[in-house]
C-alpha cells in the first residue's frame, strides 16, 4: 500500500478514535459502554496495523493481534457478567 494512502487512513482512524471516545462518554448504560469499548479496541487495532505497515515493524502487528484476542475475551466476559447479574450468578 503506498504511503499516500496510509497517511490519510491514519488521519481518519485518529478521528474515529475521538468519535469512539465521545460515544463512550455519552453511553447511557453498561451495554452501550461495552460496545463503545469494543469499538475503541477495534479502532486501536486498525491504528496499530496501519503503523505496522507504515513503519515496517512487525511488533506493531503483534501488539494488534494480542489486543484483538484480549478485547474479544474481555467483551465476552463483560457480556456474560451483565447477563447473569454478577460474577457467580
């Protein structure tokens, strides 16, 4: 991917990160907060993937994969916690 494509993509992903932060702040209940946090994780993963491509460093991509795995597990755990009403319910 050429650099002239990656730079505007980084700009847009950064704007999306700000928008996701605003969505998290404006969330009314716990379900919306979980979705907003998952959205922020996906945006950060995209940002890390773009940085990995732009700089040619593989460890940014490794961090993106690790964040994706942690985000998935955290989202499932939070959804189960809210569904059952407590950690042991």
